[in-house]
C-alpha cells in the first residue's frame, strides 16, 4: 500500500477530476476579473470553497487508507482495564440454532479457501445493515471432526447444574471420535484465526443421521475456544481466574451462557457479582471444579496446522523486512513494537481486509511511558488468520511529528505469516521461523542503516548487504 503522501496526492488528483468545475471556476474568475466584471468575486468564492472541499476529501480518504496514530488517539477512560495478556475481539453474531441443538467442540482437520473475490477496486465499501456481507466474508471449506460427547464426569455435573438433556447418553463416558463432515462455511474475517488454531465451537442439530447432521459454527465462541480472545472470570468473592485456552471449561461456560440467554462480558471478563444468583452459582461450580482439577492449557494451535494454513491464500500485505526511507532513517526514525488490545468489527470493508476499531498499547522508542491508543484501521486478512498466536504489531515512528503508522509488511513477518530467513555469504540458509526477537533485531538493524529489503529473506551475498553481513551473522550467532 502507498504511503500517506502518495495517497494524499492520488486522492487530490482524483477529487480534482471529480470536481472539475472547481478549477474551471478559477479560470472563469480570472477571466472575469481581467475584464472588470463585478461577478468575478462570486466565481472566486465558489472556486475557493470547492478547493477546500477537495483538500478535505483527499485528506479524509488518505487518512483512512494510511492512518497515523498520535497521542490525540489516547484511549478514553473505560469501565475495565486491559491486562498484560488481554485481547478482546468483538465478532459478528452467529445463528442461535434451535433450542435442542447441542453445543460441542469440533476440530478442524483440513481447511482451504473456497471463494473470496469482492468486486470493485481497493476503495472502502460501507454497509448499513448487513454486518457480515457475503461479498467480504471468505467462504472456507472445512473438514471437521465433531465431538458428540463430553469428557468423563461432565454428565453428572450437567445434571446438577440443570443442563437437562445435554447429559443424556454420556453416562460418564466419552466418545472422543464423534463424526466427521466436510462443508463450506462463511468465516468472519476476525475469526479466521480459529480455523488456523483448529478449535471451533459448533451447534449440532438433534434431527437426522449423524453423518448428515446440521452443524453450525459459532464464530465468536470459536474465537474464544481457540484462545484468540482472552477470558477471565471474577467470582463472588472477587477472585480472578483465567479460562483462556482451557477449552473444556470454556465449553461449560458457553453452555451456561446459552441456556441463560447470553451473558455480557466486560472486555474479556465475566463478573459473577453482576449475574443472577442461579447463573452465578453454575459459573461458580465450573470455577471450583477447575480449581480442584486444573485443566492444562491447550496448545496455541492444534497438530496439523499445515493442513489448515489459509494465510497464503488470503489477501493482505506480503511479509518483508520492509522499506526504509533514507530521509526518515537520517532524521532518526525508529521502529516501535506495539500490541493489539482490542478489535471491533465495523460496517466498512476493503478488499484485503475489514476496517476495524482497534486499541493498541504502544511503547515509544524514546523511553517515555507507554500509552494505549484507539484507531480505526484496515487489518489484512492474512494477519487476522494468525491472531491466535500473536497480537504484536510493528509501527513506524515519524521523527518530525511523533506520529506512528502501522507497517503491515514488517508486522506480518514478525507474526510469522511467511517463513523468514538469512542466506549467508557462503550460501548457507539460516531459518528464522519462530524467532520473532531475532527478526525484530534484524529489522531495526536494517532500518538504522537505511537498508530496505522487500522480501522475507536477507541475502547477504548481495553487494548492498556486504557492509552489514558480519553484523547480521553476529545477531544470530548460534545459527551462524
């Protein structure tokens, strides 16, 4: 994507063409003034007003395409605090299903992009009513293994909690195999990471044979089950417990929430002191069981991630060590590492990703205190697909005005959407996959020396890299 200056000039030219009478009005005003006509001032005022409108429109669209973050974007006081690991993602609602549908876990065995091709250019498209239009929602083919029964012992607990019907047939045993099916589903962009992680929350309708059962993924619940969205619970005594990436506990909580008609979360926290007594008691029973028999945290991603890797098929900025402006580098420009705290879906979309209301925590490079900033951004889909394992983002700090801009090429490389590596002068290939701190060090090294590298691989055999070859190899000594 273009930088802010390039976008501004492009939109200025486009707006001028669309408002062609404005420059014509300048010519008319000058001609009328030369001939001594009294109405020359009218044409001039029209031309000046039109010019202001053109500049304002170009600035608005350039700011949307290439938004800058400043301290004016500080987060206003909220009713909850963002913890060190907090990440809140507000996804579009999923169908509720029939009252008799069972809420269970499904593992994604395989995934492939079936269709995504919105018509039109790279401009913004806004919808008034449909929050998840099919045009901007990827159609993904999923092979699922649906777990019909729950783990041993849950049937009795469900009966005590009043979950009649769900426990029927379990008798304290588990059917871990369940059944498999393959179908196409529309996956909201902010929930793509649940597919990559491999854990979904689904509703299974009771009618029909098992192999043809109607299965409806609950995408907000899937983001929770996958660990993309964090989850904390405050009990009646004010104690805080973390349920993130504990799928069995999360499923129990989601069943309770579903039977209660929904439970609101404040950020990523459920406060039992704000619930009615019966629902709070059921949540408390789940929390107490987890304290008595702690559930190990599930892996960040389930085995077989390579068969669910949609990232290469999704649109978005390609990962790279990034572009460097010489003037920016000479004036002391720096890269800043930040972290997303919240993402909220909006009604606006671009071809390569949805426009989201985001909150991020920024640690300035000059050592000043960190701050949380709220900004509306277009987030690439390929980054959203790995959001369960990283929320870090790379910002480019502008030395002139102290503003920040998201560098999605560097962000995607740090997130691991593409394998990174170094090719030594002797031809050895040094992989950097899974080593974000080393990648970060190399990014800063290149930026400090004003060296651009538009690919995810640093080839030290190139003449322009010869001066930095030894320093780069010293940055990864155990691999050299």
